[in-house]
C-alpha cells in the first residue's frame, strides 16, 4: 500500500489570537519561542512534518498548542494505522526524503516521492508489536 492511502499533508486550521510559533528551532529546543497573532493552529500531540529546508521529511510531535512554522505541514495518519508504526516508517526513509528534495534556493519535500512510498500494512496488533520492538532496539543504541 502507498503512503498516500494512509497519510495526508494538510495546512492546519487558520486561527487568530496570540499563540507560540512552533518553528524548527523551538521544536529542537534551540529557542524559547516567539509569539505571533495568527497562523495555522495545531494542538499538543499533533504531528507536523518539515516540508521546506535542509531537513525536509523530519517529523515532530507538537509539545504544546500553537501555530506551526511556515515550513511545516500537519501530518494526518489514518486511524486504521498505529501512529508510531507509521512514524518509524517515515524515519526509516528520512535520508531518501532528504536526498530527493526539489528546488534550488529553498529545497522542498518531494511530495510525489513521499506519497509513493510503499508501506506494509500488517494487522494493527502486529503494527504495535513491531513499533514496540523498534523502541526496544533503539534504546540499545543510545
């Protein structure tokens, strides 16, 4: 199955009112964040994906309500899928996504390649088991 069957990159809800700007520096812990008066609102726990810049394809889980930075899209994942399974899958292809960017001045995530990635769709419980095992193994490399 293609990623396009279970994922979508969406803009987020346009909203006004003072909120924290969730840009890449803030999400990486390299800034305390700035406030802005309007933007594309995302909720704590939502997932956003960097679509512009050198690290296109990097996914962040939103730590608090706020406006996502202009270089992001909200990552929607079907409820038929175990979210950590899909996020691990995207992380696996991070290097391919980084190398296949489009544009010279500001590289953009190649959405055609993103949506065309093939993902296995085992039963939900198997997705959970696979994700748990990946988490176990990743702890060994820290």
